[in-house]
C-alpha cells in the first residue's frame, strides 16, 4: 500500500474504529530519543507517579505529566512529525501536545491494566484527541494494548479507581453522574465474542494511536514476555472541547481533573480546549 492509501486507511480506521496501528512511524534515532526521555521519567518520578496495585503480582509503575520532564518532552514532540501525523489523521489545521504518560510492567508480574476510558479522568470532548502508544520492545499481541472497537462513540462510563485489585470496576467518581464500568474481563470469560476487541503485535518504531474515549486496557506481561516499557504521548486538535468531570465526586478530582487545573479552571463546558501551557506543534 502506497503512502497516500495508508493515510486514507488510517484516517478512516481512526474515525470509525477509534484506533489504528501506524507501522514504522519512528526511525531508530527518534525511538532512541523517546526512550531517553522515558528512562529519565522512570528514574526521576514526578508528583503523580505511583504503583498500581503495589505489592501484588499486578504491580505496574504509572505516571502522568511529570513537570520535570516538560522541557524535554516539548523538544521531543517538536522534533518528530507528530503535528503532520495528527493534522492529517483528524483533518485539523492545528495540533497541540498535551502531556505524557509512562507505564512500566516488569519481571513478568505486571498485571492487566483495568479497562477504562481516559475521558472519565480528563475533561476532554470532541473528535480531535489521540494517544500515541510507543512501546520499546517487540510486543506480542497477547501482551499488547487492547481496545473495544468503536467505543469512543458509545457510553462514557465512570472510571475505575485503580485501587481495588479484586474489583476492576470500583468507581472513581461514584454517585449517579456516570454509569459504572462493566466487568469486561468477566464478561469475556463467559462470552468471548461479546466485545469486538482490537489489538496488534507491535515492533519498535510502531505506534498505536487511539482516541482517549475508547474503552481500553493493557494486557499483562507473563513468563515469556516479562517486561513492557511504554511511553504514551497525548495530542489534541481544532475540534477539541472542555467537558467538566462530575461535580459531586468521591475521587478528589476537580471538575477540570487533576492535571493543569490552574490553567484549565476558567473553561466552561463546550469551550474549545485551549491553554497557553500546551505546546503547539502546527
């Protein structure tokens, strides 16, 4: 498939399915720069770093928006053609970089990341959002990110609180503002065909791009694939809007979430998602 056909395919897959694999997007030098920033974040954790299910066999290192890495990350995303990729994928004139997320599953013990939608945690609405998942190993499909096809167009559920290792649906916000997550893994065990799940085996240099409104979860590592190092970079474009989180929440989250609250606190529902703290790439 030539480059123009690949672009058309990616645009349609992202719009319809909510996720697409972009093979070979990063060359070895770009991938090495991504890994350098990733390693710095792991070695220099910021205020939002924590261990999911600490002390259990499901333990996974996770971090969002490390302020100490901001300068490095802005330089990184400016040096790689993410702006062109997402402008074409969305049909957007402008592209901004939001922030990073870091995952580390190691020693064959990192469990499944519970199914969730990022839009339960972040005040985001609109079609021009994307997460670029960059894993530094060749990841078998059974250990890769999984997404439910088309779920970015469906129900927005409450988030999981990521605290209860036995209940992956334990609600983040509580109350009745958002419906509780279904127990997707339990339902899949009963009926493997209930959900149309997409996942891909990836090679270093590939990126998996998904809309953050997708129901998604990271598969576990295991005895034959023991470590997965993943850097997630998040972007938004012209048709991106502010949508406040539940106001009566047990989570401790504000209506603007927990990231960049001072910069976003003035926005109202339906406002374009804009703030000068976000690096404009295009």
